[in-house]
C-alpha cells in the first residue's frame, strides 16, 4: 500500500509518525512536559486547533432523495409522454401518467430515506471526560477540551480520548479489537521507538482514540485530536466510500435494463413517427402514437413490483435473523461470489477461552473432556490454581470482571468442577502481581492444610522455576502455540505454613500443566464455510491478528492453510495500491493478517476489480469503510459496533456467520422472483407494442388508448406481477453456481421464453380488431374486445412463468398462493370495471359478449401451449438447473 493512502495520525504532522519518535522528543516537539500544559496554554491551543470532536458528515436531505427518484431514462420518457398529453388536451392521460410518476417516487424515497448513524456512532466512541495534567495537577476535563500536548492519565476501564504517544506505562494492556481487529489486548510500552512503516496494529507505543484500557496504567502526550485521529481517519474513509460506494448488482442490472428499454422505445417512436409523417398523418395522431408507444413500452409498475418482491424477501430474511437495511441488498447477497470476512467477533466470539490443557506427560485435553475419566482430578487441581492466581473479581450478579485472561481462567476453574467464588475468597498471604517484564504472577493462598503457592506465566519463565520437568516441556508449549493458542504455564508448591517471602521460594515448583487460550470459533461457522464452498462462494479472512494466529484459525475453519496464501499488511504496504501487482497479490491470498482499516478498503476494491461481487462481514469500527464500499455489507447485530451496523446493508441479528447462508439462499430466490417479474412485464409490454406495429401496418387504428395501456400496465398487470415476488424458491438454490457480475435479468433464454406467447397474442389481437371493425362495430367497441383479450393473455402467461422449468399444470411446493389470488383479482377487477359507469367512461369499456370471451379463452390456451413449448425446447437444448432458474447469460 502506498504511503499516500495512509491515515494521518497526528496533528501537527511529523515525518514518520509519532510512533517513530522517542517519548522525550515527542514531548519536546509538542511543546509539553511531564507536568502537562498550563491552563493558559491549553486554552490558546483549544482556540487555535478547535475542539476534540469528530467531523460531522454532510447528510442528504429528503428533497434531494425525492428528486433523485426521477433520474432514470424510463422516467424521462414518461415525463415526456405526460407533457405531450397536456399539450394536446388529454388531461386524463396526463393525470394517469403523472400519478404513476409521483407514486413511484414516493415509494422509492420512503425506502431510501434513512438516517446515516455512522458518524454519530463514531462520536459516541469518544468518552465525555478525560483525566489530564494541567499546571502539574491531575484533573478531569470534558473530552472536547483535550488539546495536542496534554498529558492524559490512563488506567483500567478508561476509554482513550485522543491519539496519544505514550510516555509512561505499567502493565498497560489496551483492547484495540474494534479498531485494528487484534483479538488480544495489546501490551503497550512507552520506551519503544518503532519504524516509520509500522502498521497501526503493531504501534505498541501509541494509544488510539476510542480504544479501552483493560489492565494496568500509564500516561501519554496527546499527538492528535478530533479529525486527525486514526478513528476520524476511518470515519473519513466511511464518508468517502458512502459517496463512491459500488451499487448493488440488482441496481446495476435494473439500470442497464432501463437504458435498453428507453433506447429501443425512442428509436421505435422516431421510426414510426417518420413513417406516419411521410404518409401525411397529422401531428396530433403522431403525438398520440408516441404517447401510446411510450406508455406501452415502459413497465411503469416495475419499480413497485420489484420493491414488493424485495420487501417480501426482507420479511423472510428477518425470520431467519437477517435484518435488511437497504432493500436492493436482498438480491445482491445472493449474487455474491466472494465473502471477505473479519475474524474477530465474526468467525470467532471475541472472548478468550481456555480450550486446551496439556498435561506434563504430553496428554492434550480439550474443553469437552474437562470432567472425563482419570484426568478429572488433575484438571480440577489445575482449575483451582487458575482461580487462586487470579486478579479478576465477581460482581454482585456473579459476573466476572477483570483482564480477559483472568476471566478465561475463572471459567476454566468453574468448568473443571471448582467454585470460583469460594476460591477467590481464600485469604491471600502474599501476592506478586503480573508485570510484563517479569512475565509471571504468583499468589500464596492460606488453605486449611497449609499454604499453596501458585505461579502462572510465560513458559520460558515458569518452566525455569520447576523441577522434575519432562525433557520436551518447552516443546510441548511450542506445540500448543503452533495450533494458534496463547500459552500459559501453571505451577504450584505446597507447604505446611508460609515460610519467607515468595521471591525466595520460586524454585522447585511442581508443573501442573500448560493452558491454551484462544478466541473460540462461533458455532456452525466451519459448516457454513464448507457450504459456501459448495455454493461456489469463496471465503477470504481479513484480520489484524499475527499471521501465525490467522493461519491456525484458518486451519480450524477449513480454509486454505498454505503459507503462500497468507499475505500481511506489511506485504501490501510494499505494493502500489490499485496497481496490477497489488490486485494479483490480493486475488491469490486466502488469508489477510495484520491488516489496517485503510488496507481492508483497498482489499475489497481490488477484489471487486478482479470481477468478484464482494460481500464483506464485520463487527468493528475498523470494518466500517470496507462494509460501506462492498457490493454487500453484512454487520453483526449483537456484538457489532454502531459504526459497522450503520455502514452495512444487512445485519446478522444472531451474530452467527452461518446465518449469512440463509441470506444468500433468499437472495438467489429473490433474483429468480425478480427475473420472473421482468419477463412477465416485458412480455406483456412487447405484445402491446407488436399489436400497435401490426395494426398500423394493416391500416387499422391504434388497438388501445394510452389510458387503457396504463390500466393494463398498472392495474390488471400490477395485481399479478407483484405476486411473483412472493415465490419461495425450489429448495436447492445453494447448489447453484453464483451468477456473473454482468449476468442479466433478460438474456437469450428469456427472450425465447417470451416471444412465442407474445407473437400468438399479437396475431390474435390484430385479427380480433379487424374482425370487429369489419362487422360494423365502432373503434371503441373493437378496443374493448382487445383490452379484455390482453387481460386474459396476462392471466395465461402468469400461470406459465410462475415456474421457469416445470410445466404450468405441475403443482410444486412450496406453492405461491398469492399468485392465484392476484390472477383472480385482476380478472374480477376488469370485469367490474366493465360494469361501473365511472370506469366505463374513463377507460372506454363496456360488458363483452360470449363470443369475445370464448375467443379470448382460446387465445389464452394458445399462449400457454406456445410458452410451454418454448420451455420444453430450452430444457432439451440445455438442461435447466434443478430449481429451474436461468442464472447465466
């Protein structure tokens, strides 16, 4: 990654970053000292540099959202048709057209208008007060008044108020998981001076704004506030990605379809208008034709039908714990070819747990075996030692509070049959608290039969205190570490009474065993990744963890585990972001370790440029920009931050990665439903256009008026096409190959399915128009018959396309009952319109005779047979997938 894309951490700027500067030099460069700033200096800096707050984003207002709904070629055509209707005095036509435009815009605005909580969530991460040194005295001030050069005091439980160059640390551990993705609390060391290229996750001499102190204490000089912090840098990327976010696959397909329809319609209108003008037709007739063709060609009800389909899918997804924030993302998730997932909190629980114990004889005991057989006694002894040498405590409700390692050791004590509350209540005769330099802690407890000295710590430290060690003791510890565990050693010694200081007795201890701690995988995640592979979806893991830890987790997940498929943030930093070499390196990698927030965004962009439809899952602040820039952003609902949820399109309510599979399945079902809707609407629209061309070519008047076309497209058609959105799929969607990024809603197979029925409909309609006129009926009476014929045609075609593979007479559960209800309602509504005076006058309709009804039913049967023949031919030419979808171009 190029240096130009790095996030600025400091204000004022300094070459290399504050992590590359000695603490004393940092104080000097910031014009500060260990005693802090004076009140006067702090007030002057606050007036000059501004308050310590994150930038506010510009929000899109409701009016802009409403006006944006009219930015479509199809809308432009309808506006043009409405204006022409007003120009020639057809107020009813104009009213219908503008009513359609308004209703579509209102529906679209309602779906799009939602508050962007991302920036507010970022601001909430910064605490309200800070403890600083002013004039040599420690005092609490509002966090917004913190300025560069302030000395900030840190201790356990505090949130960091700004980016600090640490100047003093004592066992300071900071949880940076939500910012950098590092699952373990990071041990900070103020004495370090790091290389300028050190990534954010490895800057152990910096405390970042928004992170939490979990253990120890320290102090630091403020190097960056407000908009110059790493946290604000992520917020800036979030805003940028919001402005340039990739549209969902459905939006791209619908836009492409709209452009093609608009181009074809304009071309058709111009050609026919020119022919009529050459034949001497008046301008009014030409304008009427233009309006009628525009209305016939444009699927006015398509936005509403698609919205209903997406809403129905969103409801089904909610039942399966997938909450939809942006409706187009419903279908987009089904299109994804690659899932780029965060590890901490997404694949894992973000909670340290003891999952393995290695006994001195080399026996490995996993968590589900704590209470098994002959090892039960020694494991109980190890568990009791873990609770005795422990600095955590229990609240009034019994919940453990303290360092993540100590909480995990208390869980081990409980799971091995001990009572943590009782063990924590034992009197401590002496304590040696854990210090990073010493790498061990020791406690002497007063027991009824004497004292028990318990030591825990790093293997190389504690093993040196033990006697009678097995020859491969250190190798056993390394074996656990290679499996991705953080290793602690527990040892003890018993005596009849306390005898001298602990420091004099740290030798000759008995080795109890090796404790392996890890962030456990979420339930079902291994199976979910396997199913993703079956569904043709690649899974890439992105984490801030060390490569060794990431590789060990990948082995557990069943991902590719070869070293060459692991790439680190440092590796990416040596490549020019966006270059071909960068894209190729990202494309080959399966596991990304030690990744910074800006690099996550670059990785997602590179994967998209490789042709993938990318779904990104995550739960932390550091995931926000990547979630927003992805084709589909999927956040965790329970453990996720507000930033991640606000940046996402979908939220997994139960925080289970496996739930994303349910979303993918529903997304694929939704694409199929929308495809059926488009096929149905375009087939009926094409039949109307072909009727006009054939009638005019035969010297007949227009077979339908613009108002009648709107009635068909919005009412009788609208009652039926929306019901296709309630289809529930055929049950094997996850065994289908993902669609390509350019796969279309309408392709060659769809055209083959549409054309036979539309051609039959065209021929019958023109014949019916000619027959009624030849029989001496008026043009209005002939149009009345043709209008009824088209309604019956819609009924027949709906029955056929409800399944794109099975014949229409086959009942295939889960059947879509709404479809049959919509079909019946459309027919009944049109029959009612023929009887009511208002609709008779408005539409120019009247009751039909038995001859028209029989002719229409015969035509409907012919349409069914023609469409079923096309299905049969497609099935023979290229066998359809098991669920009958036509997924690829």
